[in-house]
């Protein structure tokens, strides 16, 4: 039987630009980049210290007990940093590497990000959907001379050129770390604004998908967008290091996805990039 990565690479090479990537936090985890919830919990810890209290090993529960509601990223950030400049300073430490972190390879593009950039440079991928707040994909692309169109809120979508006119479009459905409108609470992740939903509907109807590093557990609105898609013109491939659990399993069945077990995102995208180039060279 043909290896599924080989099959996927062949399809990508023969149908350049028809596959979109859907990437979750698993892509950036090896770079030691925190998720939105990780940041929320750290902000709760800092708030408890300011109040000379001890949040213990469960900051989320401490916050709920003390304030009677779930911890909210935006509200916490507003309490701890009052101006946009102060908020920007707070967030930079979570996403921008210190000299020590750069030395050990943290918070910089990983092998997966570099391989994704290579796929874009060869025309295999033009659309990337990500739930991540970081800018590692953008950095990997810029390092090879590609400036992507980045859409991270409804305003940016309204003014964006059509997808077909861009070398690469990155849709950051949960926002960007320098924009305080990022999503991380359950209610924030439950629904998207109209322009985001319309864009996702078009992509999920028209493109094939390669999903990696995404569990589908928290991004409710993104899950609903996948469920709405009726046309499956191209295959969906779902790569993960573990067996898919609900709701990812149900989504993969709905999309009739080819599920690919992988060791990690770095090796997966590296192999995909290498094999895609091999197929392309045969047809030159």
C-alpha cells in the first residue's frame, strides 16, 4: 500500500495550490510557545501575587472562587496593563525570544515552520489557517523573502484582496498576540464574526485540507465551520501524533479524511516538502 504521505505529496504536486493547511498549537509547541490558555493562567498567577494571595496549583479554580467567573484573557490583561503599550510589553515576553531562548532554539521557527514555508515557496500551499497567536510561520516565510497577507480580525478580511491573488494568505482565526482581541475563552471560541465565517466557508468548500496539531476540542466556531462544509472537492488529510479523539474523530469521518499517524510536526512537514519536490522534479 502507498504511504499516505507519498499519496498526499503526489496530489499536492499535481494540484498546486488547492490544499490549505489547518494548523493548531501542536505546530508551535516544540518551540515552547504558550497557548492562549497558558498565558491566561500565568496572568492569574501574577494577579494572585499582586494581591498577596496564593493561587496554588490550580490558578483557574482560584480565580473562579475569588471572582465568581471564569478567567478571561482580555479582562486580565486590561487589569494588569492599562494602556496598549503596556499590554504589548506584557505579551512580547510570551512570544518573542530572549537571547537565551534563541540560543536553545525556543520561540523561533521550527523545522515544521521552515518546511511549511518551503511548501509555500514552491506553490504547493497558498492558504494557511491557524489557531495560533504567534508569528512563527510569518517569520519563516519572511526569512525566505515571502511576505504573506495576514488576516486576524474582521476588519483585515474586509479589506483583503481575493485569495487567488496572494502568494500566501494566513488566516489567524483566534487573532494575533499583539491584538488584545485574541480568543481563548469558551465563549470567545464559540462564534466568529460574519466575515470570518464567510471566508472559512469558502475555503472549506473549495480547498482540500491538511490538518496538523489541532485537537478540535476548544475551537468550537472552527469546528462548526468544518461541519457546515458540504463540498469535498479534494481530500482532507489529518495528521496527528495520537489516535484522534472526539470531536476530531467525528470531524475526520465527516470530511472522509485520511488519518495519518506521525511522530511529530517537524518530521511530517519536512517529509512532505521533500517528497513534493521529488514529484515536481519528475515532471519538470
